[in-house]
C-alpha cells in the first residue's frame, strides 16, 4: 500500500477501494462524509463550515478537496463507522448551522458510502484533476475547482497525514448540538 492509499484507509477506510476505483462496502457503516458546494457558493461559504466545526464544535479539520468538475468539498473522517442516517443528520446539522442561505441546488450532502464521489486525486476530464488542497489554497479554486495537472501522490498523502478522524464521543457530542 502506498502512502496515499495508507492515508485514505486511515482516515476514511478507503485505501484499497480507492486504489481499485471501487466504492467502499456500506455494511459496516460509513467513515467518510462529504459536504459539497457548487457555484455560486464557494470557499467563502465553505470556509465557515471548515472553521466552525473546529472552533464551535471542537472537531478536527476536515480535508478540503476540489472535485475536478464543479465543486469544492469537505471530507469528514470518522474514527468509527457510523450509520449513514447519523452521518446525514450530522451533515444536515452543519448545513443548517453554517449554510442556511445557500440554496439546495448548490449543496450536496453525502453520507452513503455507495454515493461518495470519486476519491481524489482523479482525472475527471483532460487537464482537470480532483485533489485534496491545503486550506490556504482553497480560495484559489473558487472559480475553477480543479487542478490542471495531476497532483503528486506524495503531496496528497502529506496533506492527509496532518488530519485526524473525528472520535465517536466527539461525533455524538456534535450531533447533540443540532
């Protein structure tokens, strides 16, 4: 397993399935939750979620990704698998708290393992790549949520290595606040 696959598995339980392009099995619950924003919503709105989960809820920061097509994403990592319904409640709570004015056509909440978007990095069309990005670079991708070249697997692994999953106790405490 290469370093990127290791980090995807550590955070989301997706190492082997991500490498094979397969969706993870949903039988054990989900460990990856994705909140996705499409234009005209962008990093200004998504950063309120990214900052809020840390400052208001005391959670570790989620990974930030560009979809390679038309959206910015937050990838939340759960230390323990949870039911998709609990993940959906969590994402709906975040949306209600931090994105109340963003129209439903611009927000996608993904708590079902079978519906997860392709795991970055992935070429979505010629010269358009999805990728995890550093928080200080996220605003650069507001109008063009993709990279024009393949990101380094090593660089992607380094970004993910700095992240921690949300522990079950913290996840339940956050859920109780919605």
